[in-house]
C-alpha cells in the first residue's frame, strides 16, 4: 500500500498522514488518551499513598526510566519501566502503578520532546493496560492458593496481559499511521522487534516485584541499579561494535578492508572448509588508475575508486564480500561459488566497469585485471588461495588486462 508523502508534523502530533486518515488517527489517539486519563483520575480519587518516601521513589524512578531507553539492537529498545511498574502494581496496588507510569509518560513532553497527543495517548494506553493487567492478576489469584508459586504465576500472567493490551492499543495507531494491516503491525511489534528482549523484560520485572515484596524499596533500587548497569553495558558494547566496524572498513570507499579479510580467513573460512563448501576468491587490479592520478590528480583517482566499489557491490551477488585489499586492488570472497560461477562474476564485473568515467569534463576508461582461485580445486588454505588469485591477476595484467585469468590455467 502506498505511504502518504506529505509531512504534517508539529508539537501536537507527528504524522505523515493528511486528510481523512489523519483525522481518524487523531480521533483514535484522543479517544484512548481520554479513556486512559479518565480511568487514572477515577483510580486515584480518594487514594491514600503508602508513604511519601515510597511514593517519591516510584514516581522519580518512573520518570527516569521512561526517558532512558536501552537499545539492545537497532530495532529493539528496552525501558527500565517494566520492573518499576510491576513492583508498584503487585506490591502496592494499581493506584501507585498509575502514579508511577502516567507522570513518567507525560514527562516525555519535556525530556524527549514528544508531541502532546503522542504523550497523552501513551499515558492513556498505559493506564488502560495496567487496569486490565490488575484485573487479570486479581482473577488468577482468586483461582489459586495463597502461596508464592501461585503468586509468581499470577504476576507472569498479569505481565503477559499488560504486554498484549499495550501492543494492541499501540499497534492500532501504528497501522493507521503506516497504512498497513493491523495484523502485520501487531506481529512485528509483539515478536519481530522484541524477541531478544522478552526474557530480560519478564525476568527483571518478576525479580523487581519479588525483591520489593520481600525487602521493600531497597529491592526496587537494586533492580533499577541492575538495569542501569545493563544500559551502560549496552552503550559500551555499541561503542565497541562501532569502533570494530570502523577498524575493518576502508574510509574512502566504505568497502571492507584487509583487516576484515584476515579476520574472515581465521574465523569463517575454516567453517566453509570443514563443510566442504566451495568458495572462490576474485583478485582485482584496476587498469589505468595510475594514469588517472598522474593526469587528473589523486582526487580523480579517489573518485574512480569509489565508483568502482559501487559497481562491484551492485554487480556481485548479495552474499559476496567486497574488500579493498590496498591501493587499487580489491578482493571479492564468493562463498558457495565454484570456479565457473566466479569466472562469470569476474566477466560481469569487467563489463560493468568498462563504461567511461566522466570527471570535471574529462572522460577516461578504467579496466580490470581479474584473477581467480577456488577452494577446493586450487588449494585448501585460505591465504594460499589469495596468493594464487593475486598471481592469476598478475598474469591477466601481463596479458593486456581487462580479462579474467584462473589460477588453474597457469
């Protein structure tokens, strides 16, 4: 289905929708916000908080947790909110859970600069989900003996119902915004983006509720400290992954570099060899790049390297790995490709890269000298295959370039 194009974003609502679909989205979000906030007010009428200290602890931790998301992966985000909400719900009741969650959601107006209707909607759906979870937990408790095992079962069922209700209400808004089917949005939000999070979310929430039940607010603070430790660990891991990726990427062409090749030969090639999976190595040297650098300057040569890299990526198979070996040399790892497949890939690369290059009014041609070596035909040692492919490339260049030469033919 076509997505709407016109952006209509402001501090009231952030949406790409226009016209009637936008009005329906606003009406739905306003309805949920009104019902949820009205329910919150009804729950809190006449409520006597447990004590100022406990109320302040839960309210402050709620605000902090809602504004400090923890990214487990690019698509998966975890808040420390669950452990705090369910500790409040199971140890002190629904009103304190509402006092913990709703102000935290509303605080996103200030700290995360969320649009007003979005914050109101999130607060409303959270209150509704807490109410449904509370009813479910009470029902399960009424059916089971008053023992800790049954209490744990009631907590887990309440968490699951809260999760389902929460995602159901949110996915309705998401599917209207994306103009996709509700089922697709629901399934994606329920599992696709959260599979790695579910065990952590449920375990932390259950642990928090039990610790708070047995040792009071100290247990809650211990759980929150654990979540903060996880947050810092994930940030450190993200930074480490970024630095590792940068160390294995060529800064000019953004292709992988020699360090990645070394890592791959040490870690991945032995797996292919153990499974007797064919694998070919294509060694490429650019013909004419020195002339370009000497005539037009190294800026033109860099432009050629970038354009050639893009051509290699677009022509090679999705599973092939493009590596800038150094200077004007590239290596392409072709997992699962026998020598005939690799030769066809090499000829395709030559055909694509033979197109004239235009740079600041000048036109010049770049060719490719290509050498190929394959496992297991030529060798069963990864570095030997690289050397053989390099040797074959050298013979291709000595024969005039712009052709494919196989190590097995030498």
